């Protein structure tokens, strides 16, 4: 950092300008430790002021992508139509491996392909299109009507794949009070289990990890899964349908986060980090949890 600090511009009054210094989790952790060790130096130059450690979104997305592959990509589902492994073999994605660090670009292209294809199938189903070469007769010609139809379709797709909210309240976990969990509530707004933003697709007694609740088929047919009611799958406990929903949701999430970084959308990037904090907690990524907390705390302080 002393070498990089030589290139930090200085204002007329001698104070260095804040410059972001990107890196992965380990690099940022070392930057923070280096700045703490030099914090009591008399010279501001030795204090390394001006260099602001910032985690790089690419490394964070690779962590989330690896978790998605761990949850959804399994060789045991090679014969199950619609699984990621079956799609990989069907369409010849030979370079895709479960270990994403060996083939990041191939995994990203594969997830984008699966997500875009799944969304196209959902839209064809919503518009009653049986052949991708035919044109839907119900599409209006007016530009405003087309925009309204497009927004309506997007909303239906999101509602279809939107994950179920975890039913254990973060507020109750902080207080250490689990007594309200077993109480029956008349509505979701009154139910304390709907107070947090933890993402999950199944209710499995609240103590199982996400990886244990995402098989392509149930290990025990007597398990009682709860899922959101949809127009086409009311009162259905279809694990294959839930698997497909989770696959599309994760694919859309990866695409949105990548787009936010390419467009340098700071507000959306911070929002993505807030969402991923729950993911880091659920998947025991404690170092990235601390890293994200520092980033969000610093961003909140700057916006005060």
C-alpha cells in the first residue's frame, strides 16, 4: 500500500484525495490491517490516508455463483429433464464444471443461457404460444399498450420465481425470543415469521441449510414443503417446479448484479450487497459477511 500511496493525488492544502483501492476479500482484509497498524503514525503519508479499500464485485459474484452451482448442479440429476446437468449435456456446454473458479466465463454464459431460455418459455406459456416461430396475435399495435403488456409480463415472471420469505424473524433472533414463532396469525403482515428478508424456497423446520433443501427430487417423499401459491401451481408441493423457480431466480440475480457493475450503478450495487448479506449468512461466508458490513456501514456514514 505504501507503493500505491505514491500515486494518490493531493489537494492544494496537502490532503490526499480519497481513491478506491479494489481487491478480493483477502486483499481488502490485508489493506484494512495495514491501515490499522499505521493509524498512529505522525505523518499522514505513513497513515496511508487516501486509499479506500473496496471489495471487488467480481469476486463476490464468483462466490455467489459457486453457491448456486453447489445447490443446483449435480451429476446425480443427469437423467432428470430440466436440471442444470441435463441441460449442460444436452446443449454441449462441455467446459462447464462445478468448480466455477476453473471456468468462470463458461459458467456465467451457461447460467445466462439457462435463464434466458427459461424466461422465454415462461413468456410463451403466458401468451399461449406453442411455436417460437409464430407471432402472438394478442400483442397490441399501440406503443403504450405494448409497454403495459411488457411490464405486466415482467411482473408475472418475477412473481412466478420470487422466493418465499424465510419464516424465522431476525428481530426475534436478536431478542432470543422464539415463542412467537409457534403462534398462529391471521395474515402475513401479523405473522412474525414474515418480518425478515431471508430468502428461501422451502420451510424445513427452520434449521436446515439452503443446500439441504434444494435437491432436484426429495430424499423423503413424506416431507411437507411449503411454497408460494401461483396461478398455475396452487397448493402444489412440486420440488421440480421449485427447483426451476430457484434456477431462474438465481440466474436473474446474477444477470442484474453484472449489469449494475457494467453500468457503474452505485445505488444498485449497494442494494445487491445488502441482499447478498443474507446469502453470506446462510452459507457461512463469515469473512464476506464482515467485509460487506464494513462496506455498508461506510456507505451509510458517507450518506448521512
